[in-house]
C-alpha cells in the first residue's frame, strides 16, 4: 500500500516513544522506506538501535554529523520525503515548529521539507490544554500541518484526560490517507460487504463463506480518497474502517431495505456483499427437532438488489461483483447487462488465492461497452484502488 513511499518518522522525547516502534513496523510492513530521526530527548526513552534494526536504515540523531551528512545530508532527506510523521510529538517540538526554530536534525528537516507533515501529539493533559500549546497547534493547522489528535485516557504521568498518543493503527491510517489521491471528494459511495444470514429457526441459519474483506478494503480506500462512505455490512468479524458510516444488517431483506433507503443520496453504489439468492420459506419459531432420516426445506427467492438498483430512473454509477466457479466471463457479462450495471468485478472463487477469506484477489473488470481489464493477483486493498481508479475515470 505504501510501496515506494519514502517516509521520515520523527520521534521526540515523550514516554510514548516506544509506541513509535509499532508505528514503524506498520509502515515498513506496508512497503514504505522509513528513515527515522530521533531527538536527543527521544534517545532517553528508546535506543536508536531498535529503530535502525526495524527500519533497515541508519537512524539520524545529529545535525552536525560528518558521516551522516556525507551519506545523506539533512536537506536531501527533507527533499526526498513523501511524508514526514512526528510521533510522538512533544509540546516542545510543536512549539519549535510553530516558531520557526530549526536547532536540531528533526526541526531542521521539518523546516526544509515540502512534503506533508503529520503530527501525533502526546503530552500531559495540562500541557495539551495550555493556551500556548493550543495557539501553536492552531497556527500549524492553518499552515496545512496535519494532526492525529491524542486520545482520552489515563496518562503515564497519572493524570486522566486528553493527551495519550493516538493508537499506532490510527496514525498509520492517517499517513495512508495523507499519501492518497483526493479524487473522490464530493462523492457519496455506498458499499455492501460480507455475507447475509437467513434464519431457519432460533438456532440455525443459512449463510456463505464471504469474509467482507473486499468490501471493507473498498470502503477504507474510498474514505482515504475523500469519499463519504456508507458501508452496509452483513455479519463479519472486521473492525469498521475509520470515518466510514457503518450500517450493520443480517438478512438479504434487511440489506435490501438499508440499500434502497440510502440509494437516493449516492453517486456510486458498489455491491461487494455475497447476498443469499434464496431464503427459507418459513422461519420456525421453535428449534426444529431431529425426527426422520431426511429433512426437506423450502426456499423462496430473495429480492435482487443489484437489479432493483439498475432499474431506478435516476440511478447512481453501479458496480456489481460476480463470484463464479466456472464460465467466469460469460456469467459476469450476462449479469452486467441483465442487471443494468456499469461495471462487474468478476472473480474466480475456485482459486485458492482469490475470493473468500484470503487477502488477495484476481479479477476481471467488465464494462458496458465491452471493455475488459484483467487484474493480476494482488491484495484486496490494491484491487480496491484499481476499481476506484476506474470509477473515477468513468465518472
Ligand atoms: C519521563 C518524562 C516524560 C516526558 N513525557 C513527555 C510527553 O509525553 N510529552 C511532552 O511533550 N513532553 C514530555 N516530556 C518533556 C520532554 O522530554 C521535554 O520537553 C524535552 O525537552 C523534549 O525534547 P524534544 O521535543 O526535542 O524531544 C517528558 C519528560 C520526562 C522526563
């Protein structure tokens, strides 16, 4: 996700400096080339060796270092960065940046870079609410510095309140958003995800293997790119992406109601959920007892949500998913025209590296004018980006 991105991670002297190790791990795991700069105070809390080992890059500590300046000078580092993150950021570094002070490696690099700067403050609640600090933060926000606000909680100093460093996952998410194109600003995108459950009795239900990973990747990526996202989700065990409006549903009927209620406010609808095609004709009020050797159940068709959306007079841009085990393109092409969709994402769920549960997918995108785009095996996050790229160009 952050492949080929060069990120400077500035670590300053707060007790939360150890959490920057976890942030570094998240950044490198997603492909970023991370260069750590530590202030003198930060080195009182965590050793440079930890960051150097995990980043596989030298850690910068001194502005006036002959060797470091020869290998990669302080301006070169600032010039080459795609993003500069300061986590944790002390009241001191924020005050220095706001005052234009550049008296060490980190503050000088911040001053010299043209890259976006993302600041994650962490400090005692009285420092955080101090009017001097508040004015410094306001000033930096006005100048376009990005902030990941601290959380409420018990602080290391024993005080209760705001000032606890945001979770590394939230800082990571803000970093990805800062590096994403903002090409979906102004769009409202509804995404359905996960399976549906059709109850037979109070203990049993019919469902499918959908994990929701593809729909959640689409929701996360669309939100990072500036869209307002409504995620209508069947029962899954995934956390809701930051900033996304989640509408949990259980059955196909509930999904239909939720989607149709919001369709009017959407510019795009992406139907990534695996909705039951049939549901039991009746739901028994009591547990169905074990009796004879065989049990027959009767099913009725559920409503076809994609077709309903396709028949709306003023319909949004419509993307459907086709999960097939055979004749992939034939079935997907038929679905595209019969349901009056604009794009079908067809994936072959007979493969072990695509479709349900796994983190990767292999898909073909089919369009109304007959165009086809083959997407090789890639992560669901990357496929989400490709699908959204196509939507942006189609809109
Ligand atoms: C144990 C300890 C914990 C500290 N924690 C914080 C903190 O969480 N946030 C903060 O702004 N300052 C904290 N400080 C104060 C900073 O370390 C101090 O302001 C220092 O000058 C910051 O330098 P730097 O911004 O160059 O890293 C702490 C100091 C000590 C001794």
